[in-house]
């Protein structure tokens, strides 16, 4: 009997000791070990991931809001342009496409200068009708046009307008997000916005009109949807600055549109803004860059930079110089040339009577040729 009582006492002592040890271990684990675990890198990584996801969502919302605000602001500077003044602007009108020729333009000065395509406004001294965002309609007088670039500037009698802001179109990169605004099929769908990316730069396309081939070079290619009525509208970066004027859509392929880079026309715009005039200097040549050469029947030797002279106007300034068809113009006044637009942009910044110096290659000969610019 005493032995059983002694064994029971021993069992109780051992059990109590084990329970006490378990309690102490649990306390230490919860207080120290589990606390350290809660501060482990895995926990922080999960917390950081949650924070990053939240920031990503916030950034997406902020960017979406910013783009919406940007589009809203820039749209105030987008105008509708038609060749005939007609109240019947419905897309269901039988004569809509042939009579009205709806297109787009952008305001480039507060006193009424509008930039568009020459095929939208017509050539210099012609007139068109410009509809502002508020619905007011003005007669636009075309004060400058370049059919090779398919660009034009017209003037309306208005003040206090909101002009667009331009970016350096030479710095755009493939993959950048872009937005196009225009009037794709009439005023009912005015200021339609499409988006995409810059698919390529310095593109060349051949255009056949009346069995005559012409080339548009140095174009920005985009997959933002561009319909015929978008012609003359802006191609925008995400910050709302304009880098191109939408001009041509390839009808044989979906998702391919083009815009003329704006750098080429900025000297012309700045001249009109500064003095309400532009005295256009010219050389009297036609030249192509290396991207056009594969289209020519008699291809010259290959070259990676410079422009190839294909024609010299008989009555132009270049005709009385030593410049010849087949020459490659490497630079003008030490400014390297890669496209015809490079040359045009530089000449637009000069005045008639100014002298420019071409560095040219003719076979193995390399020489400088001076030309006094004429007035176009």
C-alpha cells in the first residue's frame, strides 16, 4: 500500500515538473522565438509586396487620371477643318466625303494660326473652314503650304486661343506611348482619341497619284488608329506634347499609320508667331535619303548618311552652282544631314539671300559648294 502511494507521489512530481518545463518553454518561444519569426525577412517581403502592389495600383490610377486630364486639355486645341462651308455635316449625308472633306488641325498660336495637312486645307492662298472646340466656325486663309511634306498653316481671325506644346520629335523612341486626336468620320465624332505606341521612326513610303510617284520620308510610324479624317491632327506623347502631324494611313494594312515629325515645321511656325510672316528661302533641288534609293530605277552607290540629289531646278539657285545630280550632300553649314527633312528644317530657319555651304561627295571627290538661297 505504501509502495503504491510512493509511486503515485513520484508520478505527480514528474508530471508537475514536465508541465512546468512545458509552460516555461512555451513562454520563451512565444516571447522571443515567435517574435523574431514575425520579424523575419519572409514577413517583411510579404509586407513589402503588399505595399508595392498598392503603390502600383495607385500609380496606374494616377497615370490614367493624368492622361485623361491631358487629353481634355489638348482637345481644346484640336479643330475641325473642311473645304466647304456646309451645315450638313452628318456622316449619313450622301455628299459628306466628297463635298466636305472633313479633316483636323491644331492651334499653334493664341492669335489663330492653325497647323494641318496641305491636302486638308488646300495649298497656299486657298481657303478652308475651321471649327473650334466651342463650335464657332471661322474662315481659314492658307498662308503657307508644302505639298511634299503634306503640311500647311492657315490663319483665322481669332484671339485668346490655346496653342499646343511641341516636343523634340527627333528624340522619340520606338515603344513610347502615343495618342492621336482627330475627326475620323465627321464632326459627330470630333476629337476622337486613339492610343498606341511608336512602331518605327524614319519611315519612307511611296505614294502614287495620277501615275506619278512621290515619296514621303522621315515619317513616324504608329499603331494608333488613324482614319482619313484624322489627317492634320496631333500625335501626342503621354505628357501632352505634340511630336507629329497625322498624315497618311496605309489602307492595305491594319494598324499602320504615319505622322510627319513636327521639328521640320517649327521654324515656319515660330516665324509666323514672331512676325506674322514667313519669307521662304529655297535651293531648287530634290533629294532623297538612303531609304528611298531602293525605289529608284537607277540606284546610286550605297551610302549611310547624307541625301542624294535627284533633280536640280533649272531656274533655282542651285542651278548656277557646281552642284550636280548624283551628288550626295553630307552636311549644310557643318550640320550633318540624314534626311531631306533635316535639310528643309535648316533652310526654313534661313532667309532669302543667305549663303549656305554644302559639303558633298561625288565619287571619290569630297568638296564644299556655296549657294546663295533664293526666295520661293
